[in-house]
């Protein structure tokens, strides 16, 4: 007797996550499922079409197409399609075309949504297809890397006039239980007077309490914007060696922030590390602080902190080390002979560092720089800082893209010529250099040297269609590790055989896309997440595309950080190579979907901009 053909409900429930659908619900679901058959080249749905439901491929194969006619992926037996569109606006995000005679099982849209709500495993499986707004809702969300200065400052600073007496100020401090007063001339900030000043500049010097505040106040104090992070305020206080900062916006004082305010709210270990670094006396002292970074990374991952918040915290530590090394170098070498700016590129420039990083940095010098007179100083400065960074675990750049290389220690006019040359002659080396340098971010020094440079470069680059096409083509060389069907394309030999490189095959393709969006939109932000979001606002990338890409980026970054955290907890050195066999079916499914999104977005940008081949 011939064996009966499996019913649609039986086939559906053989595939995760539908095996978790309970018996009673299966009985209800069975009659509403139906089979859909397609001939070769027949379209199942096109981009923008209303979706009838979730499709499970039973036999055959379909090409997934976006933008033009070239397929970006292929779906075969066991693959599902349509969930993203159903959980967004109900329309197809891509086009699906049968490669051969194909049969699918359709789960009607209302039933798919019902299963999402009523069956926990189904809901969890498809949860990443839901559009979400990212938020750092882990237990460190109230830390100094999440809270702005406006959240922490005293919003009604106590003020006095320059001609107020010291006695008047002392009484103000006593009455309001404060240790600093802002000195104002009308709406203009003139200075700041603190209890420390009263002790050291008045009492210790035997001065009268009737002298005016203007005689002993700190004039033209450094201010901080209310939109900066609490961690930025802590770093600035430590670097200046002061306890209070006026908070100013648009030339108007809107608050006061002090170390007490920050320490009261200081929740993240990263903040303590930055404070320790700011007072360190040597690179060796900072290296001891850096020994706590792996534990910090593992702690933040376990706490559920979002990947972009984790990488921002790690990068803040690197920034603090760099600034402290520069300060120590200037103490040893003396003041710089001409103004300079130390800038970071690569992952530090984008604020996307993890537990593994090399150095990528440069120096932009004032155009008054003369090599014969001044380069010996800056060569020594660069060596001091780069050696110190190496001591702290940031190994020397294999490509020698560091300020110790005279090529990357040049006056501003030379930097402008560099970019102009790369844009005019976009060969492979120029593409590589431009890609790295587009991520430049000022770390310390004369920020005016960077002002307008990035905007000029982006505007010039965007106008050169050949350069743009080369940049896009170069970015598409970083492909995601997807096979034609359900498997991953693994590394085939060597030390990392049978693994996926989550950095170069996962994170880097998204970084490249973010850089392209910044170029097309002339966007001056350097972070990948910020570039995608700004690209959406500028109309460079679609609303749905940007959300999908951010979801994919977060998933891959989160997987990478979890992998590194697990290695750290096992006492191993963290790396970027993960074996998919170590993941659950759910994790592998989500990772495949994330790679699919990236491949789709790469195809879209390539087809829409006429990439050179």
C-alpha cells in the first residue's frame, strides 16, 4: 500500500519553529493552509505587492531579486519568505521568482500573526523581523555613557556679578550648599569662583573678604554643551584638573556640572576606568587599567547592553588613553611648535572598537609647519603615543597607517592634496586610503584644523561619479558568507577552518554601506549606525531598508560580541571567527537572514548607482 503524501500541516510542522504549535491549534490551522505552485520564471510576489501570508518552500527554488534583474539570493526547500513584509506594512520587501517548477505552502497572514502572538517559540523565532527602535535598556542605561550632561547638571546655576565681594559669594555657597558660583556680566559668562579658590586664593593669601570676585575668579572658563555625554564631562574635568564646568548652549549658560554630580550617577565600570586613565602617570599604568577591558566587555554583553553602546564605551577608553599619552608626551617634549590635531580613523574613528584592535591614526598639522624645523618634535610625539598605545594592547597597524609614518603626519594643505588626488585618480590604493580616511575623527589638539575639511572632501567626492562608482565597487568586494541554499560559506582551510569571519564577512560589509551612504549624502557623521540613520533622513536609503540593515548590523555585532565574551569567560583570547555548528537553529536562521539583508542592500546600492565592473 502506497504511503500517503504528507499534508501541508505535517510538512509545515516539520520545520522550525512550527513544530512548537500545539495540537489543538494545529487542528485549527490545518484547513486554512494551502499549496501554491509556480512554473519556471513565474513571480510569486514583487516588491511592493500586498503579501497573502508566509510562504514555506516545499519543493523547487526561487531567486530573490531587488532593484534590477540580478538575483541576490536563492531560496530552496525549508526556506521561508514574507515575514519581514508581514511584520512591517504588509507588502513585499523584495521580488521572488521561481527558478524551476516550485511548490510552496502558504500560511495566511492573519494566521501567521496569530501564531506569533500565541506560540512563544514562533514569536521568538520571527521576533527579529519586527521593526524596532534601538535603546540601551540594560542595567547600565543610567551610566555616564547613556546620560547626557543635561540629565546630570544643576539646571539653575547660582550666579553673581564680577563686582560682588568674596563675602557675598561665600554666603551664597553656604545658603545654597554649593561649592561653585558662576560669574556673569549680564548674559555673558565672565568666570567661575569655587570654594577651592576661596581657600587657596583668598584665605591662604590673607586677602580681605571685601575684594571683588573678579580679582580671584577663573576667567573664561571652559564650558560643555548639555547634549554631550556625562562621560565626556568626566573626561574633560579630569583633563583640566578642575571640579566644575559651566554648561553652555548657544552662548548662554544653562547649568553647572561637577564631579559630585557625575560620581553620584556613575554606574558603568568604563567611567571608572576613564577616570583612572586620566590621572595615570605612564603607559604602563594605563596598561594595567586596560587589563580590565575584557571583563568589562563580557560584563556588558551579559547585561544585555546594545552593541553600539558597548563599542562606544570601549572606544571612549581608547580615546582617554590617547589623550593622556599626548598630555604626557607634551610634558616630556615641551609644547608643540605649531598647532596640531591628532585624529583617529578605522574602528576608533567610527567609535566601534571591540576587544581586539590595532592602531589607525594620523596628525594634521597647521600650515605653518616646516619639516626641517618642526618634524623632529612631531616624530617624537607620534612615537611616544604609538608606543604607549602598543603598551596598552593596541598593536601597531600592519599597514603602517599611523602618525609615526611621515606620510600620515602632514600639514593641512597636504591632507587636502591627498584627498584631491585620491578622488581624481581612484585606483585601488586610492580607494583603500580614502575608505580609511573617510572615518577620521578628531581626538585631541586644534580641532579647527579639521573644520570644513571633511565637508570639502565629501562634496568633491560626491561630484566625481567615477570615484563614487569605484568606491561602491570596492565596497562590494566584501561579501557575506552565504551559500546558494541554506548553508553558510565557511572558511575552507587554515587555522580558522569551518568558521565564519564575523568581522570581515559580517560587520565590514555594513561599515562599507554606511560609508557609501555618507558619501552619497555628504554626511559628516562617522559612526556606521549614525551614517545609516542619517542616510535614511537624507533619502539616500529607504525607510524599510535602513531599519532592516540596522537590525542585521545589530544581530551580527551582537553575535560577534557574545562570541568574544564567551571566549573571555573561558580564559581564551577573543577573536572574530565563529563556527555556525556552535549555534542553535534559531541563531543560525537569524544570522542567515541578517546576511541576506546585507546582500540585498549591497545589490540595491550597486544596481542603483551603476557600479563599474
